[in-house]
């Protein structure tokens, strides 16, 4: 059975501009073949099991030749796969989608075309330029700037184009000086308004405006690189009044959203709709320990322990959940003294109505060791319910004071393997803000960093331009516990209020 290939337009960059049909076929494909201009966020819409093939094509750097791409699509179809060929903008607008469809047709494979929002219209629109407008023009022409206009075999009809109200040129950054000169030579007024829009519809959007005569020089001055759309025509002047996207309160701001369950997408969407570039970092997920018995046994004999030491809020939660399952509650700890690493762990205990005897100021074992040492603990039985994988320094040191220490795994953490990399990349590329929607998101994020990374973030939140936004006072306290300065904290503890507060902060 032969499969089917969907040639899908990914839209210009804003992932919201993918069509519903595009999203539907993406969600059920077996293979995804994509290139440089397709927004990477859209790849997540495909099933995890789908094969993903990057075929490149950035300027002259062709990862795979057009013939090989077409053949790959045919081979996948012959293999019975449902394939999405995801292309930037619209597949049939300077996208070589026609050639790929021809190859499929020639080899007898089924295909469908799912048109997309072309950058030729969307990039101008996001720059506040309607490609047609009754007040300015009744025609629009789309032209490729890729061809060297001086080549004798060039088929571009400059004489005709010079007569068209709006000329939209794709792939024309490198040849911009020649393109503008050709239009002027063919009779277009050098004073005609013109604009170049790079990465239109994305938070990186950049617009340069001028006239047909001076646009090339202005573009060269700012060093504008592809991908960009050039618009020539009276409509370009409308931008002055109509530019809307670049005026959004969070336009271009790079905001890290620590993903905590379903909340994150609502927060991300809200921030994104205000123009922000969202970097989502999924943090840790917690699972019960592989062997639940040691914790259950320890909980059944809590009277035997003099001290219980909690080393993370998750340890506290895991402990109380097992305690609850055993139909017990905080009273079972009446005979024990409690210690907590850091304020977040202490706060978690307080959430269960318990105040720890000892709380370390810092989040590290060393801080707790210092605080415990002051208590002169010796000859005691000490229980440490904590993560399955953890440092040994705490139990070893406490044991070395002549105590009997029992470490039991209370939970195990799994960190999505890509998170640390995502975080490192985000930090190295620079961030304008970080949002925290729960204490755990602070803890999880900070625990992904080493001490140097943590210090760097703390410093950037104080002196650098990094804005830390926390949803409420407890989350803010946890952030402060890590040395972060919290600049944004809404009066109401909701995602909407957090979004609004962040937007208000940047607007002021
Ligand atoms: N099929 C695509 C065009 C592919 S040709 C479409 O319909 O949009 C590649 C060219 O598209 C780039 O050189 C650039 O001129 C333009 N382009 C694609 N995405 C763009 C974007 N977000 N902003 C500006 N130009 C873009």
C-alpha cells in the first residue's frame, strides 16, 4: 500500500498562522520532512513517534538537493507512510512545492496540498503594510529576487513590474541594490516608499523603511540578512499608521517559561499574543521510587526516629502522600525533630502544619550541615527521606557525628533530557524575563543549573536586564531564597494577572 504525502504550508513563522488542516495532518503523520523556514515549534505537533527529517536549504547551504528531497518523499510514500512535507509560508509560492508534487505524480504517489499563509503577504501585514489598498493600488505582483537580474537568461519583466502598484520581492536581500536600480531604470519613481521585513510575524521581526532609491543603503547599514521580504509601493507608507505588531507591549522580549503541567501553555500563549518570544523549558517530573517499601517501613516506625531531615519540597510531598496512604497524618511526627534544607522545604512542611526546628538558609547540604552542627546532634536516629539519587555528603557527615542515619528513597526525578540543553541555550542567547508559576518551578529550574549558573542568574536579576516574575508571595520567596531579585509580582495569583503585570512592567 502506497502512503500519501501532504505538502503543507507552515505559514510565515508565527505558529498560530498554521491552518487547522495543516495541524490535523501534522498530528497524524508517520514522517515529517521540513526545512529551515518552518517554525520548529510546529514539529512538536507531530506524534513523538514520527520520523523527522531536516532537509535544510538556508540560502546557498542546501543540506539535501531538490532531487533527493523529491525522491525521499517518493520513497517514504512507497513505504506506505503518511508524510507531511512542511514548507515555510505556502508550498506553491516560491517553495518548489510544484516540483515535489510533480515527482510524486510521476511516480504514482498520492498527495494533497495544504496551502499556507505566505510570507509574501504575512510579513508585510505584520509590519503594518497591506499589500493592496484601494487608496494606494489595485495590483500586486510577487517576484523572486533570487535570480541575478543581470544574467542574460533572467526572465524577470522589469518594465512590466515597474508599472505594478505593489511589488513584493522574496529572496531579494542580496540582490536588493540591483533590484531597486532595475525598477528605477524601468521608470519607477525613486521616491516610491519601500520596506524590508525580516523574520516577519516572529518576535525577531525587523523592519527597515525608506524609498526605492535609499532602501538598499539603509538595509546595508543595519546589516539586514535573509529571510526578508521587500515591498515597493505607496502601500509601504501606510506602515506609519498601521504598524501594530512591533508595538505590542512584549514585542521581541525573550521570556523563559518554566513548564509546570498544563499551566505553561496558557501562560506561553498569553505572553506570545503580546509579542514575546517564548522559550519553554520543561522542568522535572517526579515519580514514586522504584521500591516503595523502605519509605513505607520507615513511616510505620516513625516513633523510632529522633530526627527527620527533609532535603526538598518534593521529599516533603512524597513523604506526606505515603503517610496519608497509611491513614496517618502530621501527628505521627510529634516525637521527631525536623530539619529542612532551605526556605522552600520549610514552607512545604508548613503547608502540612509543621514548623521545622532547623532550617538552613541556603539550598545546599552544606548549609544544613552547618545549621545542624550548631545543635550538636549525636547518638540519635535520623531519617532522611529524599530523592533516589542524591549526594552523600549530608548522611555521611551526620553519621560521622555518631548518629544512626537511615536514608530512604521518597521519589525519583526524571528530567526531560533536552531541558538542560534548552536552558543553557536560552541563557547563552540572553533572556529578558523568567516566569515562575509555582515554587517548584523555581526549584526545578535552579536545580538544573550548577552554582555558577545560579550565581549568574541571581546577578542578572539584580544588575542585568533580567526580569524575574513570580505568580505569588511563596513563589517569590523561593526565588529570593536562590538570590534572585523578583521585579514582577501580580496582586492576584493568576496566570492572567502575571501576564498583565509583566506586560505593564515592560510598557512602563
Ligand atoms: N514558500 C515561502 C517562500 C519561500 S522562498 C512562502 O510562501 O513564504 C524563501 C523566502 O521567503 C525568503 O528568502 C524570504 O524572502 C521569504 N520569507 C519566508 N519567511 C519569511 C519571514 N518570516 N519573513 C520575511 N521573509 C520571509
